[in-house]
C-alpha cells in the first residue's frame, strides 16, 4: 500500500486533509507537533482524530525558546475580531513553522519510503501566513528534489516524494463541504487559538471557521 505522512494539527483543515489522503488510498502516518503553543487542546484533538481514522501517529516536541509569535508568547495579545487579509501577517504567525514541520515530515517520509507528505495549508480563506501559499509548497518540493536522497534517486519504486496541499486553493466553505462528504469527525476538531471549553469565536481561526460553516449552511458541532 502506498504511504503518506500527514501533518495533523487537530484543526478543520488538517483533519480534512487526513481523510482526503485516506480516501485516495494512502496508509497515513500522522505527525503532531508540540512546539510550545498556548494550549494542548489541539494536540488532544489531533490524537483523537488520528485514532478515529485508525492511523498511527507520533508527537514531536520542538522547542522554539525565542518565541516571536502570540501563539508562543502569552505576554503578547492575540488579535481578535479582525478581518483576516492575505496582505497582512498577524502576530499569530510562527517564524518558519511550516518549514520546520515539513522538514521533520520529509525526514520521516524518507525513512519509511513514503511517496507523499500531506499538509492542510490554505491560501484562500486564511490569516495571511506566507508559508501557506502555493509558491511555498512549490519551493519546498524543489528542496526535496535537489537536497535529498529520495529526491535524487526516488523511493525505489519509481515514486518521487512530494508535498501535496489539496486544500490550498479551496475556500473554507468548500473545505467544510468536503469534510462532510469525507465523513470527517468535525466534532473532534479544534480551531480556536484559545484552549478553553468552548471556541472563543473572535480569533482569526474561529472567524474563518465560522465563515466556512455559515457559507456551507451547516451547523458547527463545536457550538451545538
């Protein structure tokens, strides 16, 4: 069976990406990151989603002591009730995060002879992070091609390792509808930047999630 490493954060996009990869016939190996984020709620959600999907998962602890993001530094204020715009980069941007995560995923995939790395990056309804754009994914694939054994020689089965971001050009409405079609356990996902009992409803991630469910005319189970 063909193998894939899936970056799983516990949010709507990454969970949908996991179920998309499974639907494409991949045996998925989930990679979760504990990188000092404000709360552990999303990691808890990611574990539950991986278990529900019947997928093996690993949690990697990564230290980013220099912080540089309101997701890492509790002394910084989280932006709330703003309109996320691609032209602006909010304080929740974590310096180099997807480069770091994909580098670990690349090492993992190469070690287990996986042909794909799936990431739930999105460049339509998103907070404006530069590492969620198609140009970034394309550039990282060139890194794999030029700087790894598997990129030079392939996996040995005629397969070249590649990063795939199936949601990158989808709106949140489209992602919510796709998640429903794929039977993603939406009640297990967590998108809020705060780790309280209920989503805050005003951070960028909550605003975008609410927008998606509203436009899809579906009820978000987290608010039920």
